[in-house]
C-alpha cells in the first residue's frame, strides 16, 4: 500500500498516526524526504512530478501590463516567512505590482498570469517543484522560484526561470533584474512554455506516476507494521474542507460514536470525539446547538477525568468563546481565568493532542510555532512540553484581554509569544487608545516593526498614521517610510475583504450575462437616473454596470450609458434586455462634462447620479444618498465616500485650501475607518463622481461648465448650487470603491486659472474652519523639497481659542464677506503662532480695505520666523 503525503508539517497531528499503515510513502522533494523519513517508520521515496496541467488557454501575445504578480495565501498567520518576502516585493518602486491574498478561480488565475511579466512565490520546502512557478511559465510569465527548485530540472538552463534565496533579501533584486531584461526574458519564457505544457500534461504525468508506484509496490519488503484499525480516524484537514463529511464518518464508524465502554480512555479520545462536532459549527452558519452541546459535553467529561490536560481545557475555551451563547462565553472566561491561576508545570500536553486546524480562528493562536515544536518532538525527540504550554497560555491571555479589555492580559500575551504579530498589533492598538506618553512611545516602536516586516503591515500602517494624527508629531521613521508603505498598501489586494471584486479590475468574459436588475420600474416610474459616460472604455464600463445592477436594490432607477467617443467600440452590447439600461449616443466626441450633461438631458429620474467607470458602489450606496434629499428640500447635492482598494480615503468632501489656494480633498489618504471620515458634513463642494443631484436644480444651473478641460467643474457646480440657496452634503454611509490609485484633486493649471477667475470675488477658504471642528489644525511642511499638508490635533485650550479666530474669519467671510470679518482682523495679537496663517491674515487685510492693519500681521510673522530659525 503506497501513500502520498504533502504539507506533512502543518498536518502532522492528523497524518502521523497513519504513517505506519503504509508500506511506503511518497513525497515531492528531498527536503520533504528529510522530514518524513524521521516521522514515518516506513521507507520514503521522492517523486517530484505530482502536480500536472489540465486544459490551458493559449499563451497570450498582447502587451503584459502587470510587472509583478502573485496570489495565494500571503497574509495567513501560518506563513510568517512569506511576510518578509512580500514586504520586499511591495516596496519595489515605479512598477505595477499586484499581490492577491487569496485563491482565484483557474480562469482568473490564468488571465492574470497572461497579463503579468513576472510571478513570484514561496514554498516551505525549498527544493519542491513550485506549482505556481510552473503555472506562470506555461502562461508565458517568468517565474521567480527558490534556488535549487526541482522545477529547474525540467525547464533547463536559460529557460526564463529566475531564482532567489529565501534566506536572503534578494527577491526584489532578482525581480528587478528580470524586469530590466524583460524583452529577452520573455523570448526565453515563450520558448520554454510549450515544452513545460508537454512535460506536465496530465496523461504523461499520470503514466509516469503510476509506473513509479508500480515499481515501488513490486519491491521486496517485509510484513506491514500495522493494519488500519478503528483507532485511526479520518479528520478534516482544514475548517472548510475535508475528505469525508463528519456526518458520513459517524454513519460508517459507529464504534466511535458515542465512545464505547471498553478500551483505554485518554485525553486524545475526548479531544478527537469533540473535534469534528466543533468543526461542523465553525463554517459561518448558525450554530447547531445539539451537536455543539454534545462536543462541549465530551470536553467537560474529558476535563473531569483528566484535569491536568491543557489541550482539553484550551479547546473547550476556544469553542465556547467563538461559538457559545452569552452564558457559555462567561463560563469559558471563568475556566480560562482558573487555568491561568494554576501552576503551569502541572499541566500535561501530548504533542498529538489535536489543537484544531491551522485555519481555525487563526489570529487567536500561534498555530505555526506550536506545530513546528510538535514536529521537532516527533522527528528528533526534542522536549517541547514547556514551549507548547507557553503558546497555549499566551493565547488564553489574549482571549481574556480581548474579552475583558484587561490590559495586563494583552501585555502578557505578547510577553509569552512575542513573535506573533496579531497579539502585538492588538496590544499596540490598546496602547494608542490608553494614550499616555509612555504608551504611545511603546506603541510607536511596535508598529514600526509590524509595518516594516509582518503580515499585518497594512493594519499596523493605518494605526501608525492614526497615532501620528492624534499626537501631531512627525516621526522621522514614519516620514521616511510613508511613501513606501503607501505603495505597498496600494499593491496589496486582500481577497478576504474584496472577494467578489476581481471582475472589477480586469475584463469580464465577452457575452457574460448581466444580472437581472432588482428595480424593474416602468418608463414613467423612474426615481433616479444613473449616468455613466463610457469614454471608449467598454470593458471598464461593463464592470461598473455589472456592479451597479448587483448593488442597487429597492429603488426605481435607470442607467444611462453615454457613448461619448463614437469612434471607439460602441457600448450597445453593454445594454442587456432590461428596461433599466439605455445607451445615448453622440455623433461627435464629447468632453467628460459634456457627456454627463448629455446624459442628464435624456434622464427621466427626479434625481441624477453621476458615475464613473472606475467607481464601484457598495451595498446600500443609493439609499444613503436618497435619504438626504428626501429628508430636506434644502439639500440639492449629496456626495459619497470613496476609498481605494487598500481602504484609504480618496474622497470625503472638497475644501478650499488657505495654504495652497485651490480646492483639495478632505482627509485624503487616511484610513477609511477613522471616525472623522465617517461623519456627515456640509461642504462647499463634493466630487462629481458618485454625486447625487436634484434634476431640476441641475438643469436650472445649466449642468457642468464644459469650458473646464478635466477638473474643478464639480466644485464650480456645487458653488453655483449653494449660490441658489441649496445645501451640499457629504454622506459617508454611501461608500464606493475607487479602482484608481489615490491622487491629488485637480492638477490642470489652465482649469485652476479659470476656476479662480470665475470665483475671484467670492471668499472660498474653509479648510481651517472645517478641520477645527474635528479638533485639528493644518500646517504646511516641506521635506526633500516637496510640500505637504499636515494635520495636528489642537494641544491646548489657548491654541483652540487662537485658531477659532481663523475659523471665524472663514465662516463670516463666506456669509457676509470680508467686511464682516474686520473686527477679527483688528486682533492680530490673538491669532495663532503660525507663520503661514499670519501671512494669510496680512493678505486679508489688504483685500478687506485695511492695508495699514497688515503690518501688524507681518511683524508677528517675521518675529516668529526669526525665533524658529534660532
């Protein structure tokens, strides 16, 4: 009987009892052989060609637009080794890097490989054939594999396969070298691709594998060590997959369910009896109380018989905390506290006592380090009891700390298990929340480490930015690393959070049927017209439309596709047989504003919503916008919150900057979860994309001013709306994903000149007044010759009063003009000690007709500049 094993290290508690059953075991590479031969008391052989290739699409010939691509399990706690490699790659500048933390369907996987130049991967066993490397190679993408990978045995030299040493920091240099040599590298890869398709074709691979297994089976050998018995149990290898459903297992093996009275009872027996019942309830479906209570009964009986078994206690606590009702969770907390009060040296731990799988609530327990110690014990007999106990106790402290907000428990978890990033991240978050100077200093050091080189770098970076925003300091490390961390965040797409969005970024298959629209209103019953200029980008428009139809529910609406570039592929194929989708065609190319105006003229809805190809609305987006205009006839325009794929703010309202003297984006680039970006505000303007506006107001103003080439027309429009007495609102519960990378607002000098000329007699500055309501002041910093705006929290009551002078000027001047702000301009001594704001006050005095007063502002400004230089 021949057995094939893989991932033996992470599944050793499942596999180890089965190894003696086989006459011989097969593994994939010599490094696995080194381990398994020490785990199994039977012969072990290596056969590298275990994975083959099924039907594949042709090798793409078009230009490859992704420089570096990877997918798979990159952010899981079981793979801390990948974090260091991932952070290297995401730091590569000036290249399109896409890392998908998750698994894709084979169609999408091959599509993305066909669009990529280089694909990198990592395998725990260094010499094994990299299946991802092989997948990349056969799609014409150059793989980067670990040195000595057995893939090189089949591809040969100069085949376009790049190598790196996973123990060194040379992955990024290997990738950059390949990109620099891409034209020649691509030729070599394409020459190798067909060879590998032939070599790993399933019929050939199957034939070779079976011939080798036949050879092994025919070898002379002694009697088998043990026969399969009722003591061997088939277990699920992960939360969501398994060879045999547990219900079927129980039917086929009644001796296990319930346990018989005969035979020796051990902690492992109770652990295994409860295991599958708990796994039945961890899938996200409602807990099946009968099976869950039976599992808990097994644990409790086991603890009663074996009170020193730490794994029995640990598994029961975890099951109750994750799946139990309120009373059961209280009991779990009580048991956890009792357990931590016991002498740790009194506990018993068997390395084969099952602590669930690697993906069971994985951020609460360092399964990787635990199972590594188990492997060391089983392979070499190393004593690891104390280490196993330490890791379980660390997890119990973490559970208690999270559940009770007990700071000391959280700290103890990081002391007992300092390498586990999830414990340290949560601890840092609590340090920030507690907020003393010592706490913030400790949190800052933890977050630097996590943001630089861990699988939680995104969360750590967001928390670091929040910390800097709250403290008003500019840490030198943060300043020097911010650009790199931003780039990493934009490149890293988490499919666990965006699991249905892959069709967003890349073309959907031609002929794909669009879903039926939830709102099937007739032609005279439309409440909202959603206007989407196609702009010649039919593929992107298809993706946006598909998402719109999925996410827009419970509202009568129509979608108007504006064919504004008629020389391109017509978008008529985008409109399925639905009354809700229409195509409006132009005979000549139109500007963006003109295209939106054309759509508005054809609209039947009471309200207009202007969409853009790169925007994808989230569930409930339209209801949130409508709630504002339905609640008040004074509100004419409502803007939505835009975040990029990394969850950072792209749009949360428009401000007019005193420092830059142009419109800017409020809170651009901060985490979309921060409270200030999720607060409803009134603004002078909001972005035109994702904007809802009353149709009658839009038409009365004449729509968007088409003399703007590509920016500021939305701010111009909103100011005109306010001039008519209406209000403009930002509603953060209407959320849209922006597929574009975050950039500054505007950027066209000609459009800015036109905007400033049009509104030269209108006071627009409002950024200080806006940010002060959230407790911040804005300043201008210069680093390496580049200017940037920086927010700092108001530190003292005196500072609050001084900045209130500036905010009051801005509020008064917008309502009654600078004439009404003169009394405040006569008090320069009460203004903030800020050079830029004092210089601005001097300019306001000139504009207000009191030029003699500007001298006092300038004198304070010069004195402050001198003191700062000293």
